[in-house]
């Protein structure tokens, strides 16, 4: 697909990194062409622990109440490992007012694939219906 035809996706605002009876997940606010929807993004335990550790740390000297974390809709790939296997890198961002810090963390191939799916295939709220937060509330 030509990049000129792709819509630019907004960052996904992280509302919560947690575990429930369905497993580890992120509660995300996703802005798409026709609106905003809150979704449940399933995680494996390794990705959950890495992201949880990021969102509980302070990336600025002080974090005011207005800060939040975002999941950036792109994945980096590093082939620097001696065994030749690719390493996938997710990108989070801590935003506080006019300041922002990008945090890169290693992620699973599954997580990387989900980001690629979101970036390439999600265009509207209907594409995210199956992940809507309300469907998973207890």
C-alpha cells in the first residue's frame, strides 16, 4: 500500500496497564477517523511487565497530575543480536504539558504484529468493535 494513501494514526493513550480474569492488558484510548474508542489490548506477561514497569516510573523530575503515557503506533526492529534473530522494539511516550520523553522497550513478535495490524488495517471504530472495553468489563 502506498504511504500517501495511509492515514496517520494518533498515538494510543494508555489509561491503565493491568491484569484481570482475562489476562494481562492495556486499557487504551484510540482515536480513529470517525471518533474515539476505549479498547482492551491483550498482552503476554513479558510485555505486560515491561510496560507496567515503564508506566510506574517517573521520566521527569516531577510528574504533575496532567501527565500521561502513550503507545506509539510503530515498531522498530534491531538485527544486532549475534544469533541473527530480530529484536522488536515498542515505543511509549510520557507526555507532561509541553514536554515528552520517548521510551523504547523490547517487545514480543506478537505485540509487534498487533501494532502493525493496528497501523495497517484499523481505519474506523468498527475495526475495533471486538476490542471495545465494555465487552470485557466484569
